[in-house]
């Protein structure tokens, strides 16, 4: 039996997107790492941008990148398991921090899901930026301060070439066109 044309639902539409994920091991315990990613003052110090965090489900996760024309990370916390898992929605993406004890330290995975290629110059800057901030996080945990802004920018620029190649390989694998 064929349904009348007026009652046939249109098929869903596929869009090409990607997830950016970093797995790291820190020599610092989960409680210390957790404080660095959920306390406004700590986050402000290691990211070097003003931050506000209301560490509860439904609470705000905000970082102000405007001084470098990066806009704002204006998110809402959607999952919070103390010292284990932080998830916040940010625009059309979801950011996940998962922590697990690893001896005296912590294995942690940072992921940003739901990213899409915006076809803008510098898309690789997002990955390079998170990479630098994760390095700065470890340096902050070790020394109490992140790298200087000049050092961070140099590292960010250095990483972009590698991330551009990786991004192009994932979002436009050989044999696929921009039309899908």
C-alpha cells in the first residue's frame, strides 16, 4: 500500500560534521583538575580570559574572548558529576570533560561535539586553540600560571598547519565533493 503524497514525511537531511577530541594524562589528581575547569577564578587564570561558572546543572559556563575578537563562550551546564564529568552546551556544539583517576594523576578527555565546517579561513584555529589551552592547563597546574600570551599565540600559529591537514582529511575525505 502506498501512502498518499500529502501524508508522506520528508526524509531527514544529513549534514557533515565532526568532533574534536583530546586525550591527556595529568600528574595532578582529579580534584585539582576539576577545580581548574569548574571554578571561575581558576579558569580565568589558566585561560587568561574572564570566566563565570555556576557549577550546577542549568548553570552558566561563560568565557569572554572578546578582547581578541573571539566572541564569547556562553554555555549552559547540562551534566555535572563531581570530579568525573562536566558537559556544557555551547551554541550548536556540546563540550565534554571526562576525568578518571590514573594512579596519583588523572586521565582526562576533552571533546567538542557537533562541530561543522563553517568554510572560513582559520577553522583550524579552533583545534589549535584548544590544544594550546590544554597545554596551558597543565602548565598552570604545575606552576600557577599559563604560558605568556606571546608564547601561546606562537604555539597556536605553529599548530594550525597540522590541524588544517587533519581537518581537511576528516571533513572532506578523498573522493567526496563539497556537495557530499
